[in-house]
C-alpha cells in the first residue's frame, strides 16, 4: 500500500513533469481524499503555479541605490552570483525597480518578484531578479489512486491561457493531437466524441475514448494549439457500490493521515451499516493519544471522537 508521503512525492514529481522549470514554479497548496468520477477513492493534490516572465538586471551604484534596469535580461542565473540578503537596506527599492521595468514590458499581467541574486562589480553591484506572472488561472489539480499510486487524471489551467485568441483547430486535427498526447489507453479504446467547448476556464477540445466495460478516458486540449491540458479516467466501477476492503483501508488511511498526521494508526476496516447503507468502520489512534471511530460512508470519511474507555467495544 502506498503511503501518504509517497503519494505526495509522486504528485510533486508529476506536477514538475506537467509544468517543468525553470518556466514554471509549482507549490503544493492542498491535499485531500475524494471520490473520483471513476468510482474509486482518490488522492487529490492541488498546486499553485507561477510562470517565469523573465529576469530583470538592476545596477546598484556605490551607495547601494538602484540605477539602470534592463528587462528582459537573458539568463536568470550566472557564475559568481549569490542570494541577495534579506536585510539589505536597498532590497525593497531594488525589487520595485525590477518590477517597474517588467510592468512596462508586460502591462497586462500582475507580476511578483521571486528570487534575487547579486554580485559585486566595479563601481557597485549587479542584481538579477526573477519576475513571475501572478494570475488567477494558476492552478494544477492531480488525482492518484491512494492504494496503488496510479495516475487517474489531471487539469492544468495555466496551459489553457490564450485559448480564445484566434480560430480553434479543426476536429480531425484535434483528434490527431489527442491520440498523440493521451495517456496509455485501455485495449480497444476508440474515440466516440470530440467537442469544441467554451468554458469559464477557456476554450477547449474535449475528446472521449471508450473501451469495453464502461471504461473511458476523456482528453482535454487547448483549442488553438492542441496542447494537452488535462485528462481523466471514468467509468469501470459503479459509484454506489461499497468499496472492497483494501480500497476502504486505503481511503481510511489517507483521510486519517492527512487530518491527524503520518503517525496515526488505523485498524483494519470492518463492515457496518448506517441508515440501511453499507459502510466501513475502523478505530483510529491519534499520535497524541486521542481515540476516534472512523466511518467510510459513500466515499466520505467521518471521524468521531471516542472515550478511550470505549476501546474494545464495537467500533
């Protein structure tokens, strides 16, 4: 069974594949259990993504005040540079000078300074500042199977930027791009639908592949470039069906570790009933000694505080 820490590492590695550096910088902002559209339990990781807009080069005079600023200035890093000290009195002025130059070049986006490096040169110092785009469409969402670590789907909103700027690809071209970039498809999968859609997140092509047993893969493409921006496996399992014991154990463990920490202990799940529905029950020991009853009901896990004296009674 894959641990929560390993799921997190796999999600971070996958995020770096989807939005690679140095153009992109990603930061994990949320991780939670959820019921995936395939009917399986899922580990959902959300990342905030910043796009590198360029590097600004700021010349400091003998008094440490910013002078000439060049943007864009080529490579972000160069030999002989070190991090700009946080306590440097002129640091706020240097960063603001770099951002002002970048805003004149890129007026349409909100910008921020991420990294600043400097080195001493004749007559003063030279600072290189990494300038990033800070935009509301900067989210990346990934889903993995908490039991096996299998990739279940992704959606990278930053890759949809510019999807409305000109004419969209034709249907046959979209189908070809989807086939080239789709994740491994089930045996016998074939395209059954391709639609050009307008959504609040952008304009996109959505291509659906169908295989035997109700399994489907839905591929999402940038409407103009045909770049892959997302995919999702669906079907193959009936959502109302209660999960098998191994899947229930994985879903319970994931929720408990995310809420109570990796050192929490979860008993093996046992079947139970609530309101005529089949549920799974387990006992949870938190690292601080608290005791909980965990109930997995329809894909959602509820933790109920219990008195330690209740240990040994029914979960």
